[in-house]
């Protein structure tokens, strides 16, 4: 049992293989749970959770196979070149977690245990800090304002009334509907959604606005 299912001089012992797979699985689960905890938006999928876990384990096994075997590495590289991935990752941050799991799988597969064990909690902590304190975000929140009225909107006057409340307004789209009413879509920048809603309610009578919709896009990747 000294070599535990090691049938050839170049083959890694089964005990090492099992240990590496278990360690890669544990690390990948930590990464997947960190992604789930820090994910914001509407695009979260349980299949992506499984992908993060499996990709770390699979890469670990690949590295175990190709260790010190340049021909095996080239063969696997050729096999992966034939695979076409059609899944679209909607949030760029998700790509980082895929590479995170992949990198830790490489570290475990090459027996760099200290690197894998130390780097995993540190990177997970960094991801949580970035999520918790919302680094990189703008001070003002962004909203979408949709208004409907029976006549053409005086954009200059409308925008000026928002400007007095320190609310940024940018026209995105305007169109005439089949019932001869007009619809305008604005991008709004403000610190408080309630302030925007209060302002639009105050000026609606003077601009003959029939109805309005205010949509918050904060922390969502897509609708």
C-alpha cells in the first residue's frame, strides 16, 4: 500500500490524486459560495455555482495528468481547441470567479498547496470587501424615467426644473405613440430616488404629464 494504486513509475499515487481532488473541491466550493454571497443583479444561476466548483476540480485533474508530460499537455490543449463555448457571461465580474477557480485548480493540481490554501481566503476577502463597500461605484445613483403626455414636451424647461434640485437628466429616446400621445425616456442621475419621484410629481401638472414610471437600475446587470 506504500504507493497506493501507483501502477507505473511515472504515475502519481492514488492517495495524492484523492487528496488533490478533495482539496480542489473544498476550495472551489468556498469560491462558489463567495460568488453567491457577493453577487448582485438578476442573472444569478445555480448552474454557474456548479460550473465554478466543477471547473476547479476538472482543471486540477488535468494538471495531475499532464505533470511533467509535455505531449499530454499539447494533446489536451488540442482537445480544448475543438470545444466551442456558447454561453454568454452577462456580468464581467463572473469571469473573474471562473479564472479564480481555474487558478486554484492549477495550484492544487501542481501540488502548490500553500499557494492555494493561502490565496483562496485572501482573494475571497478582497471580493467581499469590494462588494460590501461598493468600490468603484458612482456617488449618484442612476434611474430610468419614462413619462407620457398628450403634447410635445418642452425639454429645456423640463430639464431646468430638475437641474434646480441637482438632478441630472439626459434624454435617451422620444416617440409618438399610436394614440397620438408622446413618450419620453430619460436617464436620471440623483442621490435619492424619492427626490426624483417627488420632483416629477410636483412638476407633472405644469407639463401636463399623464403618467410617469421611475425605474431603478442599481445593482442589476440586465432586465
